[in-house]
């Protein structure tokens, strides 16, 4: 048996997600259990959406959870670089092999043709997808058009008949008709690879033996196995983990549950408790014990014990487990140490100080002004939102629209937050003073406090989102139907 090598391959396009930590944990445990290596690879082929800032946050979050990697950025194992943006030459060499064997082909179809094709396929109730148009071009014509510098992509030639058969470690044999599989783009018109191509080439070159990832990737496997087969490479073992779910069984989403690891860090959870809780997602210790360390999980890990029923990420259960860690694992001195590390986390006090310094006469005034930075969710009721010009419905709309406008902000800073709110208040036809009232209450717990823009800038999107959502709930919540209606209204009112 070749050595076990697993990997986590996040795309740095947003905040570090609980799902990434969950998959990283299982990959790491599997590798450790079998004396293998756990690799971290950054899949940053989408240049527009990827950022170094997001990558740094993901690495920091994995380290915080104690899920560091054996190989990856900063830990060379001889199979790097571990960032796809630094591996372009490798993809160019590999696409040439497929082009020479005509297993991939240049496609010149422009966006308009593809959009028209799609529309027509939908009208005819056919499966939308590429129709193989450029496969019909002669070699001469293709060469001439490339020579002329015509924009094109490279696609994978996918059979139109028969079925793709592959094995999943947890599900056994899976069969998917080739006619259901679109001919994917492997190289984009800018010369950069897509996820499918870079992912397979890198898994191969990094000698990944087991591809353990979320079940949302099952539908991509036919494209991947076709690539392995086209290159004449052995396929790795595929294992698709069940997706994390909200308590109502829907897919874990930030609308219903905070999904960013930063949120759990900011709320003062212990990393070992969060990691332990993620270890209970679809998996259990053979003895049924719910509290276990990473070393214990690694020592007893068995992928075959993963159950496919969607694991529920339940905050109350996490709170219970975290509480056990605080009570059972920390003595007073350790509690003080961990608490101080959390409360005085680098940067927080430095950010708060200029906001409060001019407004206090004694240190004891600070907590009254800035206490909300160290609180989790605030206990608010509908009465807290009583206002002479705004009814509850107006407060709810302001809170929800503000949240959406924050989520759309390209830069997270005080001035951008202020400008966004000014614009939104104007569009919604509220005086800015009135508009800011429910935000003050939701964010700081009081109608008058430090500037709400500063507070939000310091709290960050994760905690702010949780507070705005909690405030909306305190005001009676919003049904799915109302939310849809409001989304339309928001779109027409946002600049
Ligand atoms: N870059 C993909 C992601 O963001 C990796 C998927 C995979 O593991 O193949 O999740």
C-alpha cells in the first residue's frame, strides 16, 4: 500500500468556515491513524475571488484549532509549491498532454453563444450543458484560430454515452450517466486552470492517496476520474463526508448559524472544545464518550464509522461541551490565563482605546462604555426597540437591510460602514438618527453608546451578524416568505 496522504484544499475566498475545519479534522485524523501525512493546499485559481487576507485567516483558524498540517505553506515537504497560483507551469505542461491526445480540446464559443444554448436547452427541457460544438472543428481551423489570438478555453472531452462508475469509501459504488456530466473547462481564457483540473493534477503530484471531502463534490467525481483515466493515473480513494446541518436539518448556513470559525473564537469558545465537537459530527468514539482530545481521536479514528445521516451542528450542544471543558479541564489559574488571553486578545484593546479614551474620567467608566465588545449575544427584548418614530416592522427592516449591506461591503472599515449606512438610510427614506437607533440597540444593547460605526468595525462581521440576527428575532423574527419579499425590496433600494 502506498503511504497514506490526505489533504485539505481550501479556496481562500472568504472567512474560514466550520466545514473546512471539520473536513481538515477528519483528514488529519485519518492520516495520523495510518502513520501518513496531512497536506494543506491553497486552491486560489480564482484570482478575482481569492485573497491573501482570506488565506491568512484560514491558516490562522486551523492553527487556532490545533489542526496544523504536515506539509503545506510554510512547511515544505518537497511536493510544493502548495499554492495553486504558484503552479501555473505545471498545469500548462499537463494540459499539453491532454491536447496532444485529443482528450481535451480548445473551445471558442463566446458567452453569448453559451447563454443562448442554455436558454434553448432549458426551453426544450434538456439538461443544460456544453453541446460539443467546437469538437467539430478541423485541426487546421483550430490551429488557425489560436494563431490569430482568438479567445478560447480548453475543455475536457466527456463521452456522451455510457456511465461513469466509481467507488466511494462510505457509499460503495456510484454510477452517473456521462450524459449528465457537462464538458468542463480545464483552462480558462486567461490561461489559468479551473478547480477540476488543478485539483486533480495536484492531488496526483502531491501523491494524495485518499480524497476526503464534503459530499457536495460527489457530482464532480466523474470529471475527476475521467481526468485520472485520461492521464493513465490510478485513482485515489474517494470518501465524501456528510454535510453539516442546522438543527432544522437544512444545510449549515450563516443565516441560521454562525459558520465562520472567527465567530467561535470571538465568542470565547475553547479551540479544543470546538474541535472536539466537530469530531462528533457523523462520528463517535467506539466507547461512546463525547468528550475526547485530538490525540484520542487520532488514535482511535476509523473512517468506516462515519455515519451518513446529516450531522447536526447544534450550538446548545457545543455550549454544553465547552462548559464541560471549562469546568473539568481548567483549574482557576488556567481559567484566568485563558480568559485573559481571550479578553485581551491582541489588537482588541488597542482598537477600543481610542474610542473610549476621550470619554472617560476613570478606568471604571470603560466597562460601561465598551462592555459590549466583550459580550456575546445581548439579551434584548422587543421593548428595547421602542422608539417614537419607528415601529417594530421598521426596526426589523432596518436591521436586516443593514446586515445585507454590511455583507456586501468590499472593505471592512469604519468609513465604508458609515457611508453604506448613510446611503441606505437615504434610500429607505429614514432620518439617519432614526435609522441608527435599532442598530445602536442591537449592537451595544443601548440606544446611546460609542459610535455604532466604530463598534461594528471593531466587532467584525461575524459578531455583528449574530447580534443583528438576534435583535431581529427579539422583534418577532422574519418568516421565509417575508424575507424573500424584503430581498426584492432591498435590491431595489441598494445603490
Ligand atoms: N477548493 C475546494 C474547496 O474549496 C476543494 C474541494 C476538494 O476537496 O476537492 O472546497
